[in-house]
């Protein structure tokens, strides 16, 4: 015989079991390039299908769009017209993974339609576009998430924890040097990224990742940037060139020759669809149309007095970065290898050295998943626990996206003018 207490307990469970699940987030994706179809397409559908529903895909290339639908594994409608997609599908969120220089257009149109936005970094490529995004968000109240996944890697989170705890005292300066290797680095010069009008230069497209980390680690906003940059290796700095690697007459003598036909995914995504829009994925790294910098350096001053020395080289024999935080009570440093011509380590290593004291080596095991595990942890934050705790402040919104892009924009403007650039003079968003 069941007791009254047991009856109430089991009845309560039954009632709770009948509670409807919260509705899935209705997501529309615009931009079906490699980042769109992989992280924000296939991986999102596979790992978050219980909380996310794809309601639309959009791209100007019909062939790539059709491939994306099958590759991602969704049965939603596809669109070549972005506004038409917004009207027909009524998404909760739009994910923007298009060419950098077009982010602002799509973000603003989505916000004006009452839709929240998730955008790939960089948020935008110049100060006028940045101001337009700021104005649209203020006008509409829509939410903006900028996908700064680098914040979520465990070894970078540990750095943030050590700095927040005051392990080396008050941070006074940072030395930060990034190395792109002759494979990854060269890839930017084969693609649309090699044109300033599309990417804003690598000071914006790539280095916004690095500037966002600095802003986050330091816990302050940048206020003054002075930079130098040059194109001295790729582009016109070579004795021969062709239009692309396929069919190149110099393939036997070019160390940078790359056969895209050996990459089935890229063949399906790009080669098979280039006749629709003319986009060549295996362009020549020696093209005279390349107008971005391949070596960059910047000095950045923060509101809280921290000074940063930053550099980026795009033709290194290995990939990764060196960083050192100098504090009033010690130094935190790391040399992180992301790809190198020697056996991979199984740990990321940080070293903390106290003034007049000991040194400590901290080993953090490599994490699985893209960007040292950052991609999955970021998507968990966005889709599984959007209102949950964020003890290290890893979520990045409009302000964070703007500040990281504005450092790169200021750096580019400084190279072009020869003068230091004040962040507060670029938009209405003031450094704090």
C-alpha cells in the first residue's frame, strides 16, 4: 500500500515530468564559408540540437549554400536575400559569419528587425561602421554577442585567474608577440583577407583576437595606440607570381605552392562553387593586389596605466605566441606553441616568478576541440547557460567586440598617418 507521502512525491515527479521543455532558440546563419558551415553549422547542430533549431541559411553563392545545407545536416529553407530570410523565418538570433567588412550591414538589419545577433570577430573593420553598430544597438536594444573564443581556452583562463588574484601584484606592462607560421600565416594572403577593403588588415581581422585577450587580461580599456606595419615578404615582394596555385607555371620552384585539390572539404565548399561568384580560394600569395601588412608592431597604453608592446609576424617557421606580464611583485610568462616542426607538448606551460622569491611552473593539459577547447566552452556559455555564472568575465558583447576591433583600427590608422591614435576619438564609446 502506497503512503500519502510517497503518493505526493511520485505525483509531483509525474507533474514535473509533464512540464514542457523551453522552446529551442531559432537560429538563422548568414555566411556559409568554412567558419560558418563548421563551427556555426555542423558542430552547432550536432552538439546543441536539443536547444537550437536552424530556421534559415543565407549566402550570395547558391552552390555553396546548397552544399552547406547538406553538410550541416539541416532541413531549413535557404535564401540569397537576407531581409527575405528575416521576414520569412522570424529567427531569435542571427549568426553572422560573412566577410568582415559586411558584418555591420547584416548586424544592423537584424537588430532593426528585432533580432539578436551573434557575430564572428572582428565585429567590424572601421570606426564609422563601428559607430553605426553602436547606434543600432542603442536604438533597438537588441543583444550582440561577439565570438571571442580565445578567452575560453583553459590556459588563458588560468592566466586571467592568476592576474585577478594579484599573483604578481599590480600589472605594469605586457610583452606580447604572436607568430603565424608559413602555412597558416600564408593562408591569409591567398584569400580575401589579403585585401584591406575586406579585412581591415590583419591588425583587425587576426589581431583583434589578441587585443581582446589583452583588454580582458588587463581589465581595462586601451586609450592610445601607436603602430608600425609593412608588407615586405608576401605580395609584390617576389620575382614571380600567378593568379592562383592551380595551374601555376612556377609550382616546382615555389615553396608556398598549395594544392587545394588535396582538400576534399575545400573542393566541395569553394572550388566547386567558384563559378557562381568568382571567389578563388587558392589565390597567389605573391599577388600584387595584396595590400595588407605582413609584419606589425604596436605600442598600446591603457586607462589604468599598463603599457603593452605587441607584434605579429606572418611568416614564422612555427605558430604560437610569447607573452609576459610584468608586475610589481613578479612576472607571469608563457611560450605557447600551436604548431611547430618538433614533437608537440602535452601541456601548455605558464611560469610565475616572484621578485626576491621562487619560480613556479604551471602545466595545463591540452584541451580537445577547436582553439584549445575554447570553441565548445564558448558555445556552452551562449546556448546552454546564457544567464549562468561568468566568474572570469569571458562573455563578450558589443563593448568588448568594439574595443578589440578599435585597437586594430587605431593601429592601422597610426601606420597610415605616422601618428598615435586615441581610441576615444574614433567613436562615442569611451575608454574606461
